[in-house]
């Protein structure tokens, strides 16, 4: 049964630019309180789109180059996501920065996954930057999205040790193992209304 027929549970739309292993973790989660009902990507060749197709989840592509500026692109992304009537938006390896209007469309309903312990190593190369800095510990952060890059209130974090001899791929692999477990846990809490934003603090524990 196509997943967009689910209408009694939380409707989750995933934005992804890459391989979509985190999307897959969400697709594979047997959780009755929510399901992934749509995928939006800025990359027509993204592996995430193939994963969506295999799971019979509808998808849309919104390319950066077809838009005049960040606001225009953000509006198009939000319009594509809105076609799926989402309750929540998950940025899972979405490599574009959305403009502030995204928060107006989906206030406190967008979360992002980042491969470092924020506020350390924000940006597109969190794993590479932690290695280059010589950090001994890095990790995973899942946070609400606000108008600043990799900045909103933190929902969950888990540490990953940097091992001697790690290269970016090895370290990222161990980080992704954590991501694949933590992200579905966070989405479940979110959908069940068990997370509350109080300033910069998110109330509601996600198990480590
Ligand atoms: C994840 O490691 C995430 O933290 C980062 O991009 C990666 C996406 O991986 N923002 P995938 O496309 O889910 O495999």
C-alpha cells in the first residue's frame, strides 16, 4: 500500500540531497504513529529518490538552478513539501540552506540532522572539519531548524569517538550508525508531542 494513504498518523516529509541512508532508516522504521509520506530533493540523481520510489513513497525534485534566489528556492521547496500535507519536515542530508520563510510555513516543525556535536563544526563538512581540527570526540546532533545555519534548539546528541587512523569515510560511517538509530527515535517523540521548545532548550528526553 502506498504510504501516502496513511492519514491518521503523523505525516513526515523528508528533504534529502544524497544517498538517503537516513531516509531509509525512517522508511524501515515500523512505527504506527508516523510514516514518511513524501520526499523532496534538490538533486535529480539523489539516491534518496530511488529509495523513495522503491518504498512507493512519492517524491518531488526542486532544483536550485531553476530559482532566482534563496527565497524563491525556499518557497518552491515548501510548496513541494506542502503537497504531501506534512506534520513534520526532516532534513536528512539536505545540503541547501533554506531561507527564513521555511520557518513561517512550518513553525517548529522542521528538524535537521548534523554529523557533529553542535555548536562545533557546523556547515557542509562537519565530519571532515572535526578530523582536521584534531577533535577526539565528535558525534551526531538533531535539532529544530531556525533561521541560522545548524543553530536551532538541540533535541538529541550522541558522541562518537575519533579513532587513531580514522579517515572521513570511516568516521562518517560510525556517525551514520548512530544517526540511523537516533533519527527515528526523535521523529517518534516529535510526532507524539513529547518534545517542547523552551527558548534554546528542548524538554523531553530522547534515550541515548
Ligand atoms: C548524514 O550523515 C547527515 O548527518 C549529513 O548528511 C548525511 C546524509 O547521509 N547532513 P544520507 O544521505 O542520509 O546517507
